[in-house]
């Protein structure tokens, strides 16, 4: 096979990024951050095998910044479920921690405010 036959035609496999609405890009990135955080919290099917609270903290922090900064741009219709997912991850992080952070000091709480169990 020639190189041309082995190289995928990315134009036919993906949409042009210019055609993707901003709200779709933002929500897709948020869902990826949520999924990765859940895996690192040990909430995936394999559970503790992938648990890494340091990585989860980073992902939740990034998610909180994204959701907080974009909430007014993507409307409450899209932002509300993202906020709910974020809060669930923050609570799961608090529960998974051997020594929980002080209220307001957990991942993303500088953007969302304290999260209580």
C-alpha cells in the first residue's frame, strides 16, 4: 500500500472546526474533563485501579474554571448540567480524600465557593 492509501482523509473524518458552535466545543471539553476526573476519582468501572486524587484535583480545578468562565456565554440551559456535574465531582473528591480540604479549599472551590457534603 502507498502512503496515500494508509493516511486517513481527515477532512472526511472530522468536521471543520470553524463549523462547530462555541457552545458545542465548550460542553465537549467540559464532558471530557468530567469523565477524566471521574476515572481519577476511582468512579470508573475498574474503580481504584485508576484512582489518582492529584490528577483528579487538577481536572476538577480546570473544569471549575471553564464552567465558571463560560457560564454566561453558553446559557443556563447548557451551564446548569455542567455545574451539577462539577458539584458532584467536588463532593466525590471530598469523600475520597483521606484528609479532606477545608471548606473553600477543595478543587475548583475558589471559583464555585465551598462545597459541603
